[in-house]
């Protein structure tokens, strides 16, 4: 019997099982405080991401913005004399990002949203809106590549002005542009008549997220 490729195995797993494993990994990771096991977990998860078909260069590019923010956290811990905790925090966060990349790269969006909405349905009585949460998750996943590209463009522009090492020169424009795009996407959702209280099928939520995201960000880029 031929051995199946790890990427094929990951894609064949149910979306709900992968989301549950991701949540369990996130919860268990906080019980680990030593940097070495966290570094090992990060290595394994990065290897899984590459085996699932994610190119090493793409993986690194998606990790860099998170790593830049985590570097600030490490510096704070280092300045406080607790570099070990700072290193563990950085490795834990990077490992969870790698795990999330594995899940999103091997799971179709409608299947992921269907599992999420099904899991949240019992919480509707508590005021939780499954379709609204699913839309938020879908838009977050859509925003990540755009955020990485925007950060790269801003970094190149600031480097050309001699501000390559100025963190604020990157963070402030990136924050402003992200908030502006989020506002435009929200306006596109309102114009489309999205109702988070309605029991919408996951395919509709995914399609609405894609359409509204494209309209909002295209308007933001023209400004």
C-alpha cells in the first residue's frame, strides 16, 4: 500500500477536528514554559506547513510581521531581566501562528465556517451570533495576506526615505490603512445587507466575505 503524502492526510481530516486540535494546542501551549519544547513544537509545525504545500519563503514572509511585533515583547522581558519567559512567549506565539497556517492551508473556507457555525449554534441562546462570528473569522483570514503585502509596501517606501529602522514609520501608516480598509469592508457588508442573526449557510458567508473584502480593499487602495 503506497504511503500517503502528509499534505493529503491533513487535507482529508475533517475541518472540525483540525479546529478542535488547534484550540487544544493553544490551550495546552500555555502550560509549557520552557523554551526548548516550544522551539521543538515550532519546528514540527513549520515542517507540517511545508509538507502541506506551503512554500518555505511564503511561510517565512507570513511569520515576519508577527515576529517583528513579538520582538518588542521579548525586549520588554529582556529589559526586566526575564529573557527566558520572553523567549518562551515568542516561540509559543510563532508555534500557534504556524499551526493556524497549517489549518487554513489544508481546509476549505466553507468547511471551516460550517464547523465553526455548528460548534457555536448552542451558544445562540446566550446572544452569540454564529454567522457573525464566522464572517469575522473569514474576513480575518482574508485580511492577513493583504496586511502582509501592505506592510511590505510601506517598509519599502520608508526604507527609500531612510526610515528603514524606524518602527513607528511602519506601524502608524499600517494601522491607519488597516483601520480604513476595515471601515470600508464594514460599509460593503452593510450595503450587501448582511444579517448576522440570519441562519446563513457557510458558502454564503464565505462568498459575502470575499466579495465585501474585495470591494472594500479596492476602494481603500484607490484612495
